[in-house]
C-alpha cells in the first residue's frame, strides 16, 4: 500500500528562474537537476524535509503537453489558479520579514485566520500562489 507522498509537481514558466527563486529566496535545496535532450527534471525541497521533493516542471510543448495545453496552463498558473501550496513555519512574521528582505513579493502580510493559523500569501515567479502558515499557539 501507499506509504507517503514523495514528489509533487509545480508548473513553472522558466525553470532557471524558478530554481533561483526556490533556492535563493525560499532557502530550499536542489534534490535533482538532470537534463536529457530537451527534457530537464529539477526538484527542490525544504532542508528539514529530506523525503519530499517539489518538481519544477517546465511549461513548454513536449511529449506530455501540446502548444495549446501549454497556453491554457500558462494562463492558469499566471493567474494563481494552479500550484497552491501551504508551507508551515514556526514564526510567520519572522519568516515573512526574512523572505521580504530577500525580495519575495507578498500579496498579503501575516494575518490571523479563524481556523487557527496565522498566514501570509505570496506568489512564485510563475504565479503559483503560496501560503506561509503558522499554527496558533
């Protein structure tokens, strides 16, 4: 049976730009960066979560995507309709300040939520919406 989720994929418009964002701005580490022909597999992950990877999958025509599909997916990603992730932190305000200093642009600063968290919202360089979340103590 299934033991755990090991890899998930986020669509990105530019893999090099996304790799820089996830490593330099969010502090993730590179798990894989392999190129074979026109295909490039890049994955990153949080340093304290070694058994989970995020694939930064290119939005470009390939065996998996037609040009029309790339256009549709790109519009959805840019508008924040795909790739919604929630990242846990122990101190949302402190993480928000550190990430802002590194150039991460937030759509919303940390705010208390009625369901028991403090959350700030930002987008990656492709438009994927990310939530920085702290459980209330």
